[in-house]
C-alpha cells in the first residue's frame, strides 16, 4: 500500500511512505484431533503417573488461538477415583490408580481440547480407550543390535510391526512395554547389552482388549523375513530380528509347570509302589493276627479243660 502527498498550490511535488497494517486473527477455527480414537494400554503393575499415551489437537488459527488446553471427561466410577489424568498443555495421559488383577478390562473416556489455552476458546473432543494387560499378553522381539539403537528408532520399528498386525486385525494398535538388553540363560538372569529385547503387545479395536499372546506370535513370526527386510534401514548393516519369544516370566512359569508335572508323576508312581507293597504287609498282619487269636482261644480252652477235669466235676473238650 502506498500513500501519496501532493501540494496543489505549488509546482507538483510528490513523496511516498510505506504503511504496515497488522491483521489480527479471529478465533474462527475449532481444534481438530489427529485421531478420532486413541488406543492405548497399561500394565497391571504400572506405577502411578506412568505415561500411557499422548493426544494432539491442531488448530488453523495462530497465536493463542492455536494453543491447546486438554482435559479428560471420565464416567463416574464406583470408588469415586478417576483412573487417569492428563497434562493440560502437553496432552500426555498418565495413570492415576493401581490396576492389579484388572487384566482384560478397559477404560473408555473422552478427551477435550480447547484453544486459547482454555480461556473461552473453541473446543473439540476425541475418544480414548485404554486396555489393562500383563505379561501373558506380550511378546518379546529379540534383535542383534544394542537397546539404544532400538530406542532411537522405536516409532519407525513400531509402525512396521503394526503394519503386519493390522494385515490380520484392521485398526489394531501395537504398544511398546519396554526396551532393554537381551535376557538369556537359566531363569533369564543374564543380560547381553550388545543385543536387545523389545517387549510389545497389541490392542484389538473391536474388543478393546489385548490380542492373545499366541495370535500375536503367529502374526509376527509368520512374517519374520518381511519384517527383517523393513527393519534393515533402521537397525543398520547386519541388524536383524533373532527370534520372537514369550516374556521371561511366562517362559519360567511354563518350565515350572513342566517340572511340577514331572514331580507329580514321580510322586504318583511312588505312592502306587508304596500301596502295592503295603497290601501284602497288611494281609500278613491280618492273617498273623487271626492265627494268634485262634491260638489264644485254643490255649484258653485247654486250660479250662485241665482245670475242671482236675476237680472231678466235669471236663471241657473241643
């Protein structure tokens, strides 16, 4: 924009100046969440204030009108305690209670985003489902690279795994439970930091519960070659998945059950042997006892016969 000034009484002279106009944004756009449904999971043994998932809403406006404040709308519970809380400006949802013995249950609630930092701005909402899981729902992806490499590429690796799970169950969500050194040996007590264990589980959007450990193993192990090809750019040269296995505790329990089974079999065999040995002994004791009773009776009769016979009254004979 140009501004022209003229002096009409004098010879024509002109000059120009620049004018800057700052157009203020109106709050005419509501926030929009990146997803209509956020799926997540939490372990039974999760500590209070453990991060579960992060929600995000975007706004086409600028300034404060694009800055969000988040809050949760949770249905009333029987004990009056909310299961989760949310950081108002980051959208990170965290645990607020303990979830012991709640496997296969889930929480369903809404998250609301309000722009202008929540001060009278426009709002929108999305749905959140959090399923409670434990080690029985998980699988461990063992690779030959250090845990730091897996941690740095966690999101990319997760997308690859999720792709192959979603081929079988559309919309499924794969969640990382932990990343650590490879555990091996008896009882998985030894650790190898040159290799890594990536523990994951998956949530079925139709049931809002974890996909069974056996199904998850089938989905991933059946496509191991393809997964390794897609993992290659992120794990580096020579990096690959070594195996997919059950978590340490589950494997240990299986071995313990097998051991208990063998022990029970041995005890049962021993009990049968003892019973078979005891039966003849019991029969011998019974027969011996009867013989002793008969001999005692015979001896008593003999004594009575001798006694009454000596007095001349009458005698007792068998």
